[in-house]
C-alpha cells in the first residue's frame, strides 16, 4: 500500500510539472461506467474467447448469423446509457487547463467527449466510434441511432440505404486498417507530449500500443496506469496499478506550477 502511494505521488508530480500531456486510453477507462473491457479479468473475451470472432472483419462479412448477433449486441450496448466516470472527468479537466496535447483513445463509446474532452484539444478515436455506421461497399456514414431504429422495427441485418451494401459500426475490426490520417495525428501527438500517460489499456493491439515506445523515444516521460502489467511497463517512469476512477483524479489533480512562470 505504501508503495502504491509513492507511485501515485510520483505520477502526480510528473503531471504537475508538465505543460503538455498526451493521453492514450483504452477500455479500462470505461469499466467503471459499466462497459466491460476485452482482456481484463471480467473482459468479454476473457469470459468467452469465441466472442472475439465478432470483431474479425472476414468472419463478419462471411457470416450473416454473426452479423445478426453483432447488430443485437450494438442495439443492447451499455454505451447508450453509460455516463462518464471520474477518470474521464479528470482528463477533461486537464484539457480545460490547456495542458492536453491530444487524447488518443481506443474506445468507441464516446465517453471522453461526453465528459467534456475534445473542446480545447482533439480526441483521436483511433479505433473508430460506435456512434456511427459505415457501409463496407460505398462508405456512406450515418448516425447509429438511425440504424438502431431500423433494428427496433424488426430488421436483423440492415443494408445500406444508399447502395444496398453491407453495414457495420464505424469501428475498426481485426483485419481492417486504421484511418491513416487519424493514426498520423495520434503519432504526432505522441511525439510532442512532454508526458505520455497511458491509462486502462493492455497495450496488446498494434499499431496503437507502439505509440508508447514512440513517445518515449521522442523524450516523453511515460506514465502507465493499468490494473494489469503491460508489455511497455519497462519504458514507463511510473506504473500505477490501482483503479483509474480513483487514481487518475489524484494524478492529474495536482496543482500545476509552470516552470517557465
Ligand atoms: P483491453 O481490454 O485489452 O485492456 C483493458 C485493460 O484495462 C486491462 O488490462 C484491464 O486490466 C484494465 N482495466 C480494466 N478496468 C480498469 C480500471 N477500472 N482501472 C485500471 N485498469 C483497468 O482494452 P484495450 O487495450 O483498450 O483494447 C481493446 C480494444 O477493444 C480496443 O481497441 C477498443 O476499441 C475496444 N473496446 C472498447 C471499449 C469501449 O469503448 N469502452 C470496450 C471494450 C473494448
Ligand atoms: Zn452503401
């Protein structure tokens, strides 16, 4: 316990001394908001390894039953009722001080924006958003709520209204490449932050995980806040294991003293 207090104090001091912080978040940010992660102890894939098939683009395209299941899951997704938690609010508060370079998130739930992030600094949703649909054939994008209304009306695998093609949530599945512009912006932000704070991510998915060593190579001081070990703990100056909704408000809540006055 004493050790945990020390690392929190160390992380708080690092953040308090930094003018520009780049944040990378993952599913662990939103578990306290009731959205399960994939790989944590209560994760969707930890409990049901077969569930990961739904996030494979080839399986999705080939298997109608899988798509019907995927639409059912989207309709019932906890994100529609989830509220941001204290960890999201802590990041948004730091942004309101003008000290966030960018919030890079692998989350698709929109909770950073719901907490107020994205006003003074960008939120880069590197794995897309659940709040839109995209047509795999013509690229037409629409609000997810419109498609959910079609599910409510009885459609099981709704086709694109523009071209009749196959629809999916506007999120990145395994086998799909990331939006090059978004990834490029995320890489720039990783290189430009004085402190790089990774929170609630197992850092097992590339290329996003590689932002951590990139930031470190460009001189950022790395803080990793995650309940479990990650492959990049060794480049972190501080690793904090506690629950984010408790640790982040403390870590980013220290009073900022601008070294340049
Ligand atoms: P992950 O499931 O691989 O890892 C989450 C990590 O967070 C785990 O190591 C877990 O131990 C930790 N964690 C969980 N709750 C925590 C808490 N309260 N405090 C501290 N640590 C906690 O997630 P990932 O690295 O983001 O990769 C999974 C992929 O799944 C992402 O690409 C993302 O797009 C997607 N995803 C998104 C959501 C969401 O939008 N909320 C939810 C599930 C999955
Ligand atoms: Zn289409």
